[in-house]
């Protein structure tokens, strides 16, 4: 699933190509694409028509558009394969384009989703800790690229968890935006195995880990994020290139860039974790 850098790439594209434009009409062609909007596709289309897009915002992996109707937001769930594409009105319609919004400049904002795990839903805006967010995002913690991210508070929150450090990194209520790829990359940079217990880590170690999270996601963002296939693209349909720079994720049996030992793959929370058996020693069972 897309993580913070990939979602931020989409957000920036929407800010450049959709913000400031009015929505003239909305067409919904697949009910799953609006299943989170409980009033249904017709209601979503009617409420969006006539609104002007004022901003594209993000927290962690969560993306939303705001409008000239001040209390309404359109939350976009990208799921596993969701794409937000801005296309000329006459461009061929993609096979899995489940929602199309005609914009006032003649272009179309299209939600394309091959696996139909994503979708659009309208939400009310609420203020949480001094920031206005959709009510469905209110429980999500700030991410490391948020200007108001409090690193020391997050260090304390992480060290309060008596569970595996990778599990804590993936908990979006502690720190948001981190998924499986960037968790493995940050753990590799910090020299930590993902099954180390968070509460047993020192403050300097956790700070180093968070610095690694920030650095790797910033580097990925600079090259358009991580794309392993054609499903992860920006609003122009272009892929990111950070997969070429990954140090751990997806590199089973390849030599560690730090020590040369073959990297390994292990199961963790029904997903794969990649690490170096030499640089990231597995803790002894207690």
C-alpha cells in the first residue's frame, strides 16, 4: 500500500493541477468506490457538484481535498491500487476509472482503482490539537514531515509500548505515514531488528530511528516515492524511482550495503520483513 512519500506525491500533484478548479459534474461507475460514503454515489456526486477545490491536504497516508464549503472534505482512500489522475477531458477512459469529476478548466479528475479497495467519502472537518482534519482522520497521529511533529513526545510514546518496535512504527496512532517498506528501511539504518521491544530501547536509539524514518521518507519523496509496478503513480501517471535505492526491503539474499551479509526475509504481522542478520541482530527470546 502507498505510504507517506507516495501519498505526498499525489497530494502535490493535486495541489498543482486540481486546486482552484470547480467541480462541474461527478460520475460514479462502481459502488465499491463510494462504499465508505454511506449515503451512496448519487449523494456524493450531488454534494460535490458546484464546489471549488481549495486545497489538497495529507496526514500520514491519509489524503483529502477541501472546498469553498468550509466544513466539508473529500477523503481519498488510495487502498492498494488507487490512483488520482488529472486527464484532459477527451483522453481515453481507463478501464478501472470508477469516479470521474469534470473540472471547470476542461480536465477531469479520475479515481482509478484496479483492486477496488480504495474510494472517496465526504467527511466533516474537526479541529484536533490545533489542526483541522476530517473526522475520520482525527485519531491519526502527526507524521515526521508535519511541521508540528513533536519528536520528543513521540520518542516517549514509543518507549511506553511494551511490544515489538516494528509493530509500534506501523501503529498510525503513535506516528503516522510509516508502512512496511519504510519501517524496514528505517530499522536497517538504525541497526535494529524489528522484534526488539520498544520499551527496552534508549531515548538516543529511538531518536536515531525516527531520524532514519524522516531521512528515508524525504529521500523517497525527492524521487517520486517507491513504485514496484504501474499501480503506484502520480497524477500524471508517472512512477517513482526510490525502489532503486532501497537498502533492505525486497532484497532477500542480496548483500547488505553496510556489511555484505546476505539479507533475509522473515514473516511479521502477516507480511514480510527484510533485514540484515549481522547488522540487525535478532533479540534473544526471554
